[in-house]
C-alpha cells in the first residue's frame, strides 16, 4: 500500500485539483439558439467559482461539422461560430483566471475533420501524393480494390475505412483509395509518422498556451501511433465486453493480447508526449497535459505519466467499477500503486460526456459501466442511485489525487433514457445500426432555474437542442442552492472542506483501517488534522469510530451509526 506522504508542492496544482468538465453545447445558452455557448459559460463563471472548483475542462470548442459533437475539428486555431469567437474565448480565459479558475481545453490529435483543409486537399490530390501522406490512405484489397485495406472496425461500429472512389477512378481505371478513421468517416486519422502532423500539433499547442490556457485534455491519447504495416487484427469486435480497451467505443481487441496492438498503446506514442511535455514546460505557470487513456492495464497507463510525459490521466477503472467495496478497494489500490511507481498523482472520476450518468448506474442491479453495453432501459432506482452518488462523491473527494466532475454531477442529474429516437444525434446510434442509443442521454442541457424548460439554460421561449425532462424542475441549481440537503449543497461543502483540510489536499498520505465487510475505511493525513473516511456500501448500518466528530456526511447520522450507502468524513479534533 503506497504511503507517499509528502505534501504536494504548491505549484503542482493539478495533483489535487478539482476539475469541472464543461460540455459547451449543453452547459448554458446565451444566444437563445438552443445550443450552449461561451456567453453562457461566462455568465455562469461565478456559479463555478462558488462551487469550489480549481479548473474547467472544455470539450472541443473548435469549428466543426459536428460529425462527433466537435471531436471532428475543422480548424484547431478558432472557435466554433455556434459557440462564439476567439475574442470571446480570450475574454473567458481572462475572466476565469480572475476568479482563480484555470482553463483546460480538449485537443484532438488522433483525427481531424473531413472538412479540414488538409483533408480536402488530400482528397483532391492523387494516390501517393504528399497531401495524402498526412493521413492513412491505402489501396483496397480484392481484385478491383473493392475491399477495405484491413479488418479494423470503427469504435462506433462499422468499418474503419471509407472508400474515396469511384469518383477518382483515373483514365487507366485505377480504383480509388481508402482512408482510415477509427471513429466516424468524418474523422480521418492523422499519420503521426509524418513530420507535418507533429509540427502542426506542436504549433497548435503553442497557439493556445500563448492565449493563456493552462493545459490540454488529450483525446484518444493511446491511439495516435499506428503499425506502419496496418496489419490485420485477426480478431473480432467484442460486443458485451465489460472492459473498454479503446477510447470512446466498441473497438476490437487482439486475439493475442500479448502482441503489440496495431493502433492501441503502441510504444512509439510516448515520443509524442515527451515532445509535448517539453513545450508545456517551456511556458510559465505550470501548464498541464491530461490524457484520455482507456487501457485495462494500470501499469501500461502509468507509462503515460512518467515525469517527462503527461501530468495525469483519467481513472476509467474507477469510473467503470461497480458500487462494491471490494471491487472499489481493488481499483483504488491498483491505481495508487501504479501511479506511485512513476511519481504521478492519481485521479478519480465518476462520470463524463461519454458514459451513463452515475446516479442512474448506481440505481441499477448491475452498477458497473461498460461502453459496449450501456444497459439503456434497465430499471434504475434513482433514489438509491442518488443516495449512492452522494456517498461516492465523499469517497472520490477524499482519495489522494485530483478529481473530475462532469457538469450536472453536482445537481445529481440522472441519465435521460427516453429521448425520442428522431432526436438522437450521437453517431453511435447510426453506426451501431440502431442497437446502441449512444451518449446523448448524458448530454441533455443543464437545468439552472425555473419550473419549466428551458430551465434557465437559455432565454425563456428558446428550445434546447435536446429536451429536458419536466421533473428536472426539482433539480435546478436555483432550487438546490436554497436547500442545505441538496446534492449541490453537499458538493459545495465537500469541495470547500477538501480544499481547506490539510489532510485531504495538503497531504497524499492514505492508510486503510480495519473495517467490516462492505465498508471502506481509511485515514487521510496524520496527527490532529487527520481525517477518517468511512463509506458504507453494505446493507446494514455500521458503527462509526467512537470519539470522532462528523465533519460531513452524505446522509444524516445518528446514534453513532452510519446508514447503508452513506459516507462520512470524521475528525478527532
Ligand atoms: C473520446 C471523446 O471523449 C469522445 O466523446 C469522442 O467521441 C472520441 N474520443 C473520439 O474523439
């Protein structure tokens, strides 16, 4: 059990930061067109400051045809006009900084948009041209080149290759080429062996660092390097797998997991992040790189967090874990061990814009999350899920390391599982042949105030891009702000205490304490400031340690007993 103990250096802000994910399209709509924007975010910065977060992570805000909600970037140096302008982004960065909030933005290096000038130039250029070399263009297989170059499938279902013929059949009748896209056809993969690609992204990083952003969340970070042979996988996709091995989707795994994968977690990828780290370190103010690295092996994940690579990465094992004390303890220990080995700070995350909201997951019979089986429509007891989500917040916020919140976590929003099919926009829905409803249910616009849609998300009379459930009138930020028993009140209090208590963010020390089955109990810090954390995942009330005072609990505690699905922070002071 690691016991790193040392106080995080003051400048290592990311080691303990609470980072709030803003999914721009659904956060707040200032213009009234139904789509969230930067004006909306700027108006809500005081809310975020009051919540007690240290940084915002923005999902992609770049111009995009929205084949995958902005993860298909057409211009890496501008702002999507629906969201605002570069000048407004600069204002937002400055205003956030004035409030003590840092800004992290998404960078999407594995793939661009098919509307990006490089790609339109590549399509216009002949096979074998310099323009095509920045992507993975290949002749097809079969007598007439009519079959994809290999057997890779896209993360969202369907082939990972799109044919650019027959329009480009030359006078000699040569068949057209195919291009690789691990996600939708609108997201062609870059060829990271090409120096133009490396130079372009180095320049994009500098562009935004020059504008004051404090860091980048690196999309699909384990996928950039490809086997130059583009060899067949020789394996079938893994529907139903409970361990997502790929970023954001349903990709295939290798038949022989010991051999290097042709596009996941290849060793060459690390050279890219070493170069990016040098760029980040060349700026003042401790800029950070945060990896979206979905890997089943914590040791392989930790390789991305070596001192000369990324600063931190999302802990998807924790996010996917069932609401089960043994399973969670296993993930916590594996995480701490692997991160300790490279001196990196762990992170803890419960939800994001790709997964089923945890209030809904924790209310189901099967509380684990799998990207390939989202269990949409499985019954969920939302009162139970909410109770567990409250306890999970106290667990997450008391572990050593950084924490990520997804917008709406603090309001206890559930997944919206009954969106009408004709409104679904996530490419997963189409690409899965309408078998996977995708991620729209966790992307429904936030309820801020009032009794009816749009609940202050946009001006009265505006229509949010996805409909908000009528019941959300009970979950608005306004309603919860006035209720000391609300999820919002719990988040505010927990984040404030977390920041103030030396045992929680001034120390990385954590020690497990003996506890009954189904209960997680550990001590953070030492001496009079130590905090004992007790999370009861069992079906029975458990005794709290005698003599300690309850600093914060996720449900009322009386008679020295902690009820089921409840968490508490205790102090001996
Ligand atoms: C991960 C992002 O979180 C997800 O939303 C996106 O679809 C894929 N990467 C592709 O960029």
